[in-house]
C-alpha cells in the first residue's frame, strides 16, 4: 500500500518504507479489539445521524456493513492487512469497499486517538467483568473447602517454623480474604475504566455538534471524559488494572508456593492430582507440581507488564503519542495470564487430596501450644512477660526430654511455675488451643464456620455490584 492509499495520504508524496510499515503496524495483535471497535463505530454512526450529520439511511448502512464485517472476522474469512496499520483502519477500509462512499463518512467528528482509547476501554471493561467472575468462582471454591476442613488441624507457621495450631479451614479463609480484596479492587478500578473518550477527537474535541452523552449511553459508559487532552492520552486505567492484576498474581503465587511446599514428601500435606502434574524424563519417581510452579512464574510476567506500562507513560507529554501503541500487548498478556491462572487454581484445588492425619501429626511438632501455656499462666495472675519466660523454660525442658509439652509430668511443669495445676493439660492439647481462639477472626472451628457464612454474604454482595 502506497502513501496515496492510506487514510493520511494527503500529506505524503512518497510511500512508507516497507520496514517502517511493518515496524509501526499493530494489527497483528490489536485485531482482537475488532468487536469493541465495531460497537464503538456503530454507536458513533447512530449518534451522527441523531444530530443530523448523517442521514438515518447512511447510519444504518454503516451499521449493517460493520455487522457483516464482524461476521466475516468471526467466520475467519476476513483478510487483515499490515499495510492498513491497525484493526481500526482495516475495518474502516473494508467498510468503504463494502458499502462505498458512505463508509468514508464514518470517521466524521472522531480521530483514531479517541477511537483507540474508547475501544481499549470497552475491551478492558469486558475483561474485568470476566476476570471478576473468575475470582468470585475461585473464592467460592475456597469457601467450600473451608467448610469441609473447618475442623482439620494443621500447623500454622511464622518464618516457616511451626508457630501455633490452626485449622485448614482457617488457613484457606486467609486465601479467601486475599482474593475477595482482589475482586473488590477490580470493581473499583472498573469505575475509572468506564469513562468514554469518544468526542475528544485528536486532542481538542470537534467542531461538529455531537451528542457525547448519547454515545456514552449506547456503549454503556457511565459518562464521557471531561477533558479532551486527557481523554486521548490517559492510560491510567490500563496501569491501574495492571497493578490490580499484579497483586492478584502475587496472591496466587503465594498460594502456589504453599501448594508446592505442601506437596513435598517433607511436608506431605497434600497430593496433587496427576492431571495437574508432570514427570521427569530421567527420574521415574518424580511427580512435579508444574501448575503451582507456573503460577509462581507467571506472576513475574504480570509484574513485568505493570512495570513496562509505568515506564511507557512516564515521559510522555500531552496529548497522544505513538508510544501508546505499546500499551496493548502488556494489557492483553496480563488479561490472558491472570484469567488462565485463576482458572488453573480453581480447577486444581477441588482435585487435590488433603492428608489430614499428616497435618495433625506435624501440628504437634515444634511445641505449638507454648503460647497457650503462657496464656494459662496469665489467667492465673502472672504478668505476660513472666508467663512467657516460664513457658519458654517448659519448652526447653520438653526439648531435653524429647517430649511434647502435654507429655511432661505435672511435677516437671511446676518447676517452671508453681501456678501450674492439673487443669493445664486441657490448655496444652491441640483441640484446646483451637477452641480457645473463639472470637471473630480466630481459628476455632465455630468461628471458621461463622466466617464462611459472612464470606458467602460478601460474595453475594460482590456479585450484585458486578454487571
């Protein structure tokens, strides 16, 4: 395609260099925006007819032509041209070829600058809605697992050392909290995505009497953008989504790390289903947790995309610059990666076997009820710091005897504090430790079930807030 065939042909006498044409083209990756570009164009054409810039017949001819092009694209018969640069010019050129001179009128009162920004917002809005539904589905899986494992004992860790006993249900509810916050962040970010740039033109608006509110309503936007310069150059909405997505992946990566650890023989807490693992080409005994490992690895991609977008924008003066063509590949990759990662974990967890007896056995290692002994002494009137020291002496004694705290004779325990009596043993059991934490947010099974009920209510509220 020579310069005389391009939309901006009037300014140039020489054809675009072949390498430059390929270097500057984006159609190879932005053609996935076709549906949203066509929706924006149809709404724009009908608005132009409403204000008298086009006739109704012209607007409907444009709409019909665009609908036919969409059908061709979805049938796989549409021919994309690198020479036409991007998805927008490919569709517009095909429209003119299909319906004639009327097709050339579609671009009245708009620029590719506001067209592109609008299309990306429409695409991202749909992507956020799909991802939000996926997060709610994953959160629902967590609630079901937490209900099933509300009384399953496991060790709680700090510094990856056994700290205090918790229930597996309580642990899974911590994952639920992470993902629920992520879903809430997406709903909030969507508000700033749902603003329409159309009507901003190249940067200064348009001299035509357009009705931006009409177009915004037709496309489901909450409102038109307030400032034309900002409307075409802003990519905050992409960056904000990428930041929320990076945090989702950080959460998934943390969960995946625990699954990797738990699946090792050293932990032995879970058995991952064969369908989510692979073997070794040389070691026949191996069962590698590839899906959780890839969840960790893919978090790096999404964090990298966020960094790329921030650096992309940091030096740009107002208004639009060609740099912004580079926003789409990080955005597309982020959406694809996070969507698939959420799906992977959603499908993996219900197929995972949890070894309850092994978890309980490991919860007894490391003297996890030492804090319960200190709390017992506090209730007996000892200051906590003194109680802490007495409990530490008891732990040291248990280490010397290679016994658990609950296995020490009362006489030995009394050498650590004379306040200790026979009722201490109820506090030193795993069940006693769990039951003692019977408050909102605690690990007691009763509180886990109460938290699940509240979680179900929160999920329902999130679903109600989502389109």
